[in-house]
C-alpha cells in the first residue's frame, strides 16, 4: 500500500544517517516541543471540564486528519475531505460525550465507523483502513477524558498515567540512544532497541513507585501498574510504526516539531488510555491506589 503522504522511497524510511548535528537538532526540537506542549497538557488534565474536552477533541481532530491522509488510499479530493470530516466529527463527539460512559464512546465510534465505511466504499477508498481508523482515532481520546471525569480521583490518576507514559518515552529514547543494542522490532522501527525498551520499563516502574510514595496506594501494586502501562504504551508505539511501514510514510504529519504528528507523539498514550479505561470500568480491583471507584 502507498498513500499520497508517502515519502520518496525506502530511503526516507531508513535510519537517519545525517550525523550528530542532525541528532542534536532533533533532540532540541523534541525538548522545545515538550516544553510547550507538556505544560498545556498538564493544565488541561488538572483543570478538566471544557478545557480538557477542547484540548482532547483538538488532538482527535488532528489525528483524524493524519489517519485519513495516510491511509484512505483515495486520490479523490472530495472523498478525503468527507472522510476527514466524518472521522474528526466522530472523535470530537466521543470526547464531549465521554462523561456519559465508555459504552456511549463505543457507540459513537461504531456509528462513525459505519458512516465512514459507506463513504469509503462509495468513494473507492480503503474501507478496512478507514473503518479501523475511526476506532483508532476515537476510542483513545474518549477514554482519556472518561478517565479524568468519571472515576473518583480521576484527576490524580490520569496525571499519574501521564507521568508513567512520559517517563517511558523519555527513558526509551535516551537509553536506546545511549546504550544501543539489538533492535526491538527491525521490521517496524529501525531505531527502537531492546535496551531502550527495558530501560523504559524499569523507569516506568520506578515512576509508579514514586506515585505510591507521593500520592498513596500500595507500593507493589503501583510498581506493577507502572510496568504494565509502560509495556502497553511501547506496544502502541510499535503499532503506529507498523502502520507507517504499511502505508510507507515516515511521519504522520509535521504538526509536532521533532516528533512528527499527533499520532506519532500520542501513540503510546492512546494505547495506555484505552487499556487503563477498560481496567477502571470492568476490572477496578486491578487499579492501584487513590480509591478509583467508577460511578458510570
């Protein structure tokens, strides 16, 4: 498969060979982006309500654009425009209705999936890619808001999940670059190593332990939770890398300097948000600390 967003051949998919100067520039861009976006994200989660909904819906809309651009396989402008609109509207609707329950989020995603699939079929786009894309760009963002707004102490819990996921990202990046080692998944990502993955899991476990120390809760429970969220987050990262290989793109967009697109930046958090929301909703006895009781 090849989309209009594809880069020029396999060279664009190969490991960056531009040397140390390019590497330093990438690190600076990543740090600058994080310095701007991380405080905004923390503020939205801390505040909750309409601020969180608007910020999350904005991410969902950008993710819908990126996925359609990458995966629709249609060269017809109006078809892609309609698909972007349907995916974006579905994601935003799920975010603003998330307080009504995960089941409502799932229902919105299924309705959007049916509508987008019909448009893709009529417009000769990839029905399977679009159908999956609706779910992929809807459920995680709806789950993210649901975690914050529904469980007791959702604010503190979601901030803790962010801390674990961000620790995973930073540790994986620097452990992988600093120590090298065998590739974690050569087929999907030429840069991720087992050293980075293991370092990320260890640091995420310590982040979970720090949450237990600072916010309460069972130490071993939070340690295990941190490790689990790290593994899920890294799996989400690899899944996104697999999609980019499938559709032959290097980055989903350039919205986030140093990181690529929204899907590139949030892939791990998206996977973690879905997993954590399902645990809180259906297996709350597995959720550590803070008395995260679910009321709806």
